C-alpha cells in the first residue's frame, strides 16, 4: 500500500465536492482553518456547481477529482462534505493515474465508496476524516477535530484510547491488521461490486448517521452473510449520531450482534458524524487491544 507524502507548510491542497454541493459560507469557514495550518487552499472548478442532469454533474465531479490528482502543485485532496452519488463515479475513475500521483485523499460518509475504491485499485492509503465544509465550519468544529489533521504534517502514528473518548470493550482480545472500513451504509452498498471493502485480515471500522437500530441490525447481518465478518481480525465501532433513545437501541443491537464473535470489538470511538471527529488513515497497519481498550494506528503518510 502506497503512503502519500506528508504535508508541509506552504503546500497547495484542493477541496472538491464529489458527493454534493457544499454550503458556500461553511466551506469558506473551513477553508480558513486549513489556511491557518499554513496550507495554500484552492477549490475544484466545479465545487459549487449544481445540475439536475446526473450525467453532467458526475462528469464535473470526476473532472475535479482527476484534475486535483494530475496537478503536480497539489499535495492533498480534501472533500467538502458528504451527500450521495459517489458510487456513480467510481467506475469512471482513472485509478492508474492516481497510483502514479499519490497524494492525500481525505473524507468520510458517502466518500467511503471512493476511499475503498482508491485503496483497492490505486493501492493508495486513504483517510477517513472530518470534511472541510461540514466539520470545520465555525459552528461545528472542535479543537480535537482540527488536531487530527496534524499527523498529515508530522508523519506520526496515532493512538486512540480512553483519553479521547470513554471506550467500551464488547469482546476482549489483541490483534493487528490493516484498518479498513467507513460508513456502514456505504460498506453494505458496496457488497457484490468491484468496490467491496477488502476485510481479509483487517480491523474493520464502522460508523453511520441517523439510521434506526433495525437498519443497523439489517446492515450488520448483510455484512455477516456476505462473509465480511468471517475474515476480519477485529472491529472498531464509531459514532452513529442518533437521538439518545435510538442510540440505546443501537448499542443493544451492536452488543448482541458481536457477543459471540472470536475477535475483539471496541465501541464508542468518536470517528464519524460527530464532534470531535477524529481522522484516521485507512489501509495502514493498526493494533487493537482491550487491556486497556486502545487503537494504535501507523502513520498514513511518508515524512519528507
């Protein structure tokens, strides 16, 4: 798996919107946060475009993605927000070109589809992390969320333990493997396609947003019957961002679902649709322990 070069102050990075048009004021607020990190930030040509023609908008989203990777002055590609539709452009991506031009690709939610596709066909480490418009705007961002960008500059490994959030162990154990995964809905949607997550020997991260407990159960069952959990070494459960009553139901679903598995499972990571929202590299080696509960993740970048 190829690790992209680490960022340096003064580097130019691009913001693109492959999952939908962002709110302009929020995106500009988030852009300033990246600029405060010392980055030169540019928008993709079509970030604010709208079009009822899906074919037309897909071509524009694809163009921004390709142009950002092809431009030798761009050192990182950050997604503006989530939404829907990234699965439509996955078959059109020039993965060989991305492989020849490795750089940071960062996002989550609907972007999960592209994180997994680029990993699989470009052999490039990708990043499940807070997005510029929806997570770094003045109303939403926290200092912890912003701090999760720092490993992109430092090239350091990242340790997530109960100092970040009160982790809860569902199944004990210690394992090492590649960290993969992302949004549960998108992982389920990818089953049976060329872009299905490669869970063989991996630690699987799952998170979602505003899905009821019965749908979480349905999607976990779908993954199980597709053989995904038969291959994993461990599971990391992120945030589900629902109302407290529904969250209690989801916790019971998750606890009951995993209670008889043979691999470690730890829940309550602030990864996903939440604040703080910690960014993590996908495709790199990680170690999951339960005494104490902790996830140690290798750096996703190569320090220059």
